[in-house]
C-alpha cells in the first residue's frame, strides 16, 4: 500500500512536458478529466493488485494511460475495415471514394470556392452548373442536375412533372428500397397520383395504353434493383416505353437506381443497362445514385432533356434537396476520373468489381502469411486457410449476382466465431468479417492492401482479449 503515496497529484501530471504537448490538441478541461480518470484507475490497480511502484514509475503509467485515453476519443463515426466482401454496404457508407474525389473535397472544403459565383462576370452563379457539363459529356444527355440523393431526385422529378396528375407505373415495379423508400409512398408525397397497371409478373404495352388519358403526366419505370422475378414474366422494355411516350406526347422517367457509367458486360458483370444506354434509348429523365456503382459520394443525379431539367431547376423544392459543396466537390472528382482518368484503377468500387480471381487469390496468400506470422503463438486459432468465396455487389444492386473471389477462413478453439466477430467489431478500427458455419471469413475484395497489418493486429488483440489501442 505504500506506493499509493507515490501516485502523483493532478498538478504534477498536468505540468509534465509530455502532457503539455497534449494541450496543443486537447483543451484543459478534457485533459483534467482524463488525468483524474487515469490516477483513479492507477489507484485501484495499486490497491487490488498490490502493485509496488516508485514515483517515476507511477507517473509513467499515468502518462501512458492519458495518451491512450486522448487517442481513443475519435468521435462516433469511424473508419471500418470491411471484410464482408459486400462492395456497396449501405450500413458501411456505400462507396469508399477515390483519390480525385477526396482531393477535390479537401481543397473545396479547406478554402473558399466559386460554389455560387460566376467567375467570368463576377455575378451570382449556380452550384448546379459545376458538374453539368461533365455529366452531359459522360452520359450523352442534354442536361443534368444533382440533388441530395436518388430518393430526392425521384421526389423532385415527380413533383415537378406530375403534381396533381397521374403517373403510370407497372405493378411489377412498385419497389421498396431499404430505408423506407417505397414508390407508392414517394408518389403520394410528391402529390402525383399513382396509376398501377398490369400485374406483379406481367405488364404489357396495352396495359399502359389503356390507362393513358388527358390527365396522364408521366410514364414511370423503376429498376427493380434489389430483387428479381423469374419465370412467367413480362415487362415493357425501356425503348417500348419511350415509343409509347412519344406516341402520346407524355414524358418518361426512369429510376435507374444504381447508375453505372462503365460497360457492365466488359466489366464481367451481368449485362445491365448503364446510364448512357438509357439516354440513348430516349428516356426523357433518368435518375440514379452517386454512391452506388458510380463509386462517388451520396447524391441523386438527374440527366435528360433540357426542357424537363429546367423545370426542376426552377422548382422551390430544390432548395430543400440542395446538394452540399463537399458532395459536389467529391462528385466532380469522381466524374472527372471517368472523363479523363482511369476509373478501372482509381474508383475503388469499380476496381473491386474488376479484381480478378488470380489477383484476389494472390492477395489472400499474402494476407495469410501476415496472419500466420502475427498469430503463430496464438493457440486459439486452429486454422488460417485461403479459400474461394462468393462476393456480392450489394447496395440493393445485382441481387442475384455473385462474384467469385478469395478470402481467409479462420477457425478457433476456446472461443466462438460470434465471440471473435463481436470483439473484432469493437476493435480500433472495427473489422467486420463474414460468419460462415463455425468460421470467420475475411474476403479480400473489399479490403485494401494497407490494411493487412492492421487486420493481423486486430485479430491478435481480439484473441488476447485485449481491447487496447491498435495503430
Ligand atoms: C437505391 C435506389 C433508390 C434510392 O437511392 P438513394 O440514393 O439511396 O436515395 C431509389 N430507386 C432505386 C431503383 C434504387 O435502387
């Protein structure tokens, strides 16, 4: 008990030079609170464990704790390592951004910008015009507009083009996207009247024709992003719908959901219509998300005929759905990557989709070697094996599609997979793994090479039951 006397006072702690260094980053109250916490913890340890510490040793311990406590305060929103193999995970923030997007967001965020200033005239400009040209170049559309997310894009289009009038939708496309986005509800919110035609599995051109009347404002089609109906099915194709719209002079709106700009087939994916295809098919307005397969920030992008985009730009509702400058900056960076850069290398989502099996297997072998080196004395790990896995695109896209990849299978003894997964979720940073029977699987497709050492350290800590800091 004599070393209780050797525990330094709070004054002594905060006058220590290394604690003074912390004062550049943390305020006085915060440092005082953490110092009290650290001395209380040490006092308890000295009592409970009968520690015999000299004064300098006690001070050393407290400063170590204090530094750890400060570093642990990183806010609630934190980076996570995604070992699930689900590329677009809505719970994990969907698309990780590429360099160009991040650089642009950093520069625009740190400085003033011409967000709403026309530099040639010195007059007020529009925030919406910054990405319009690159979007029209990339998609072939006449005009473009960006809002907060795709749900907002659908709402804006419906309200602008069909308020108090009728919108015809096939019963096979009355979709619900996770997070309470339901076509019938959005329709109600927009003030448009939903007119359902056809059946769940079969809708024909004649169904639309029969429903068209003087009050019809819009023919609406939604991509059934997150499910597939198989078997006895029929939907009116996009070009048929466009044809119908032209015949009756009614505009068409297509909610594409996940707007991919690359050729999906060339990317080795199922043959899906990309944004350019929709524009080419003659759809008047196409809308899609910025943070799904485009690989950018959360945004809703509308492209199409200038006449309709102009109406939307004038709608008062746009003010409430307004896109932020950081989003615009990151979106412009992402779009520029498509226009002048190499999306297949530099947009993380596209790179992940395109990763070949050989490449993933090779990376898995590398990760395995790191894990073995770090965990070789850990008796709770009974197997570290490279094995084939099935990854998915996620984010409510390509619902039946799986990408063959590689992962690390881990088996344990003396601890359940649930237990390990839970500890890993509480690591710093948290690591998410897939649980498969009684194994944990880390898929290589969704992790970055510079995360290998961190993953090894996190596993080591999870198994040691140590919840301390991980660099
Ligand atoms: C994802 C999706 C939405 C919602 O888009 P957010 O950007 O999440 O608002 C709407 N419609 C379809 C078809 C989708 O796939």
